[in-house]
C-alpha cells in the first residue's frame, strides 16, 4: 500500500548541501519540481526548447536578462524565463528556491561549465 503524504519543501531544502545543485522532489506530468540553494551567480545561458520557473522560498534572487534588464524576486514571488531567453541567476546572499522545469531541461542549458549538474544527479533518490 502506498503511503500518502505531502512534500515538505523546507525539509527538502535542508537536505540540499551544495549551492547550484538542484534536487528533484516531485514530478507533475513532464515537469520536475526541484529545490535548490543559490549563492553567487551561475552562468549566462538559455534553454532553447523549455520555459523555466523560479519560485523564491527565502532570500532575494536577481535574474539578469538581455539588454541590462533584470527581475528581482523575494519570498513568495516567481518568474518564468521563456524558452530561448538568455538569463543569469544571481544571489548576493543565500537564496532557497523551487524550480519547475520540463524533464528535458539541461541545468545550464546551452552552456556546459564545471558546475553543470546532469539531471541524473539531480534525481538522487527520486525515481
């Protein structure tokens, strides 16, 4: 018999040990629900075929966009980066987030850097 329970986002975030290392905690159809902690900046990148949603749980997140534009998010706010739009998430202090991304979304999109985390590693115990 399957045990029914809700997912505790705070508890899931406490299990995240490394910044910029998303962790899959759920799935809705072809979307993963992920948690992550951010500090500093990632890398300018785009996801050519997928939108990406950032929901801030704690802290303040800046998402740099082309043309010196940026979106600033505080707890309870989210932003969807449209597919194909170059962006760079920046966290001057530690930020906790929930990401909603298509299962095919590569961590750093069209750019591979030393901090790129393959989806297989993001899945961890979730399968």
